[in-house]
C-alpha cells in the first residue's frame, strides 16, 4: 500500500473521470473502491462520495466535493512516455473535450492538468552541449504536443 495517495476534488464527476482514466491507461489500472453519501450528507444520499482508482500502478482518490475548488495548473499529473506513439495516444485521449496548452501540457475534460512528456526530454535538456540543450528548450517552448523527432533535431 502506498503511503501518499493524491486526492482529486471533482464537482460530481469523480466516477466518470476515474472510469475515463482507467480506460485510457489500461494495464495496471482499475477502479478499486467506491463510497457513497449517506443521509448524513452533505451530498445527495446514494450519490458517489469517493472513488479509489489505480492508474499504471499509482493509486488516486476522486472526491465529489462540489464546485468550491476547481482544478488549476498549480498541480498536474506528468505522464512518462516511451515513444512518440505513446505521446500521441495519451495526448489525443486526455485532450479530447479539454484544451491543449504549451510544452506538452493539457487540461482534460474535467479540468485536470496533465503533462505528456517523452522520457528522453530530460536527457535532451541536460545535454552537455549547452547550445544544443538551449535549442531543444526553444523548440519545446514553441510546441503544444511534444514532437520527439523535432526535439532531437533541435
């Protein structure tokens, strides 16, 4: 059991979001448990209070807490991608119904911020040839979805 579990505050869409994420990530991803509001409230009796779910081996809790606290980019989930096919797949699935941003960032349809990052990007940005690393950074800053070959070519 992991010691720290990120809790994502939703406005009534925790179950839907968890099912959406599980479908996208597959593999070691699944719904673990669901709890429901009782007559004690504050939510509607029988509606989903929390949903515990696992994405690629990492556990999360979705809480239907209401509209008081919307998501912001101050917290994001970073997805480590092995190749361009993974970048493309996660980018397309998570950005559907949401909005794309700069440098591999997007907000999904629920407002959760994600970073879709090829795992070789840190190596390219840390290249001992500072001019090459700077060109990579400049190229990345001009992208929405990250293009691994264009980053290599920089």
